[in-house]
C-alpha cells in the first residue's frame, strides 16, 4: 500500500510537530520515527522533510540549533516553540474532526450506506 | 569513505538552492543512514551507496528546497546574505571594511582642500582638474588591497603624483582652455592607473586586461545606478527640509553631491568585485540591445548625408560629439568582445557589427576631412588638437578592428586576434591622455 501524496503532505506538519513535542530532535531521527510509527508505510523523502522543517522554522513553529556530534560533523536540532504548540493544537482539532467523521462513516452504528453520498453530489450539481 | 562524503558534498554545494547549512544537515542525515546500515551488517562503502540511493536524485531534492527557499535563486549580494563558506565570509567582511575605509577616505578627500581656503562653489579652476585625484587613488588603493599587490604599488603611486603635478604645476589662467582639457583627460589617464592596480602583477596578460574592460563597463553601470538612487535621496532631502523651512541647498551642493560621488566610485567598484560571479554582467546585455539600434542610426545618418549632400558643420561641440560617437561604437565592439566565447564560430551578431563599425568609420572620415580643412585654415587650439588626436587614435583602432572582424567573419583569423588587438591597444589611450595632460599646456604656451 502506498499512501497518496496529498494525504502525506497534509499530515506531514502535525506529524512533525507532534514528534517534536516529545523533545528536540533532528532530521534523520524524525524520519526514522515516522517510518517506525507507520510500520514502514509512510516513507518520507528528504525532499519532503527538510524543506518542511525549514518552512516550520520560518513560520516560527520550531526553532533550530546546531550541535557538534563526533568530529567535524554538525547536527541541526529542532525544538517546538509555543507558537508551534498552538498550531499543533489547532491542527489536532481539525484532524480530530476529520478522523471522527470518517470513523462515524466507516464504523458507525446501523447499516453502512455508501450511497448516501449521491444526494449530496446532486445538490452540489444544482447550484 | 571521507573522500566519498567530500565528493558528495561537492555535488550538493554546486546547487544554488542548497546552502552550506543544508549540506551540513543533509550530510548528517546521510551519515546517520550509513551508520544504521553498517550496524545491521553492511560494509561501509555498500552502506554509503545505499544511503545515497535512498536520498534520491539531487534534482528532485533541490527542487523541493527551491520551493521553500525561492529567494535563493535570486542571488543576494554579500551585504546581508550568509556566505557559502567560512573563508569567503571572512574575506568578504574584510572587503567590506576596506571598501568603507576607502569610500570614507574618498569622501573626506573632497573636503580636504577647504582646510586650505578653497571653496567648491568658487574655485572651479582648482576642483576641475583635481576632481579625479580625490577619488581614484582610493579606488586604486581598494583594488590593490584586494589583489594584495605590492610590486606595482610604487609605480601606481608615482603616476598619481605625476597626475597631481600635471593638474597643479602649470601656470594656467583660471579660465584657460587647458584647464578644461586637463579636467577631461586627467580622469582618463588616471583611470588607466586604476587599471594598473586592477590587473596588478599580470599587466601584460591580455585576459587580465580584458577583465579590466569588463570591470570598467560594470563599474559604469553600477555608478549610474547608484547615482540614480542618490538623485532620489537628494530630491527627498531638498523637499523635506524645505517643507520645514530649512534650506538644504548648501549641504546638498557642498557635501552630499561631491562626497557622495567620490564615495560612489569606490562603492561601485566593490559591488562589481563582490558580485563578479553572482549575476550575469549587464554591460554585454546592453551591448546586444543597442548594437542593432546604433547601426540603424548610423546608416540612416550616412544615407541622410548622401541624400541631402549637406556637409557636416564641424564646430568644436560637433567634433566632440563625433569623438563620443566613436567611443560608443568602440564600447559596443569591446563589450560584445568581452562577453563572447572566443571559440564560438562567427554568428549573425558578429556580422551585424560590421555595418556598425563601417558606418562609424565612414562618418568619421568625413568629419576628419572637415576638421583638418578647418585647422589648416584657422590654425589650431588645444581643444581642436586634443579632439583631433583622439579621433585619429579611435579611427586607427576601428579601422584595424574592421579588418580583423572581416577576416574573422570570413574565418580567416581566430576571434582571439581581435581580442588581443583591443587589449593591446589600451596603452595607446593612456599614452594619449597623459600626453594631453602633461605636454599640451607647455606646447600651447598655457592658453
């Protein structure tokens, strides 16, 4: 199974922010963590992760600092800010709404009626 | 293993979208990945291959980075942007300091004569010939500092002294023609001294001389741009202060304009040096734009002369105008040479230059005939002699250039011949400017 690109992109921000609430971390560790959390299904590329981290930094949701690891090697650590926590809370509310709604539809009480979408579509068409 | 990492870093850093800090971050990532693969049993080189492969194509990666950091594709100047390597950063900071010192020195030099009772508004006879002596030594100093050139320093210093002597030693009347002529020619002579500081040790090298030609073009463009900005600043200074009843005219004419112009000569040079590799040079672009237009104007002018069979009315102004026309044509030729790949075969643009140069030559021959007639009839003045000399020098250059261009278009000589001719000719301009400055006043008995 491969998760669609749009879905990966939409969920990327809350995931990164969520992981950073556990403490400061760096790119490779975040990538590994996401990989493990999803059982290997979410395979992010570096081209997704690092520009995302830089964007979050520009927006002020995370802040970064360089620390030297062994020898010449430097590592950029990211830490979530208060703004980032607020953003995460907001995104979480939105995701909860979506997830609850989906759960309601898929596991909801009574018989599942997939055709309920049709009247909705029809109404949209009349506008 | 380290060599592989270094090579990989090299590839990464060649991307304009990826900066030094990104390379650090990605390298840490790569090493993390390698470490993990090694810990599950791969050999180091295998692990490296796998890790690099996992990171995916650099093209895709930099495209993603470019989306977030689009500003990086608009190259920034060294003023605020972070530099890509530590060594370059230290150097550019040193340059910045040297530039500030030299620009401040140039600005201050303009005001020094006031300590000895000179007034900018009244003593034009002093400021005119000396104007270039305020700013250009500082510019040369900045360039020599950047090149860390010691050997040519004494020669450069001696030439500036010579310039100072030429400007001040002759007993010229305040209103004499020679004051004006020296005011025009000394900057030219001293500009070539600046060129000496620019090319530093390899002043014989044709490539370095061509670099100086490029530098001159870019410097000119930057100077004009800064001057435009200065004009806006002046307008606002004047307007706002007048609005509250303070007249800033004295400040503007005595301080802002002269000091600003002197400092700008250094700042423009610093900008050219700082951005050398950063943006496409603008002078060659302007050349491409205007070569066809000037060609059209020159040919139209020739046709008009033939059509109306009118002689050219050669007054002094007209002669200078035609001198300037030759300078422009030469400039168009020079800056198309400077941006050209010497190995490329002759193209349409090279052919387009032929009518331009030929047109200029034809017009100039007409002018020359007219002026020699005048001189034999009425005798000569320093003005006429200087203008005539320049005309002859430019004509000789253009005539031989036309020949070389023709041979190049017909694939008889390589393009480099034209380039070498132009760079080899540079000392001629310098020599003539020095002759005018040094020998003309005594020759014409200080008129």
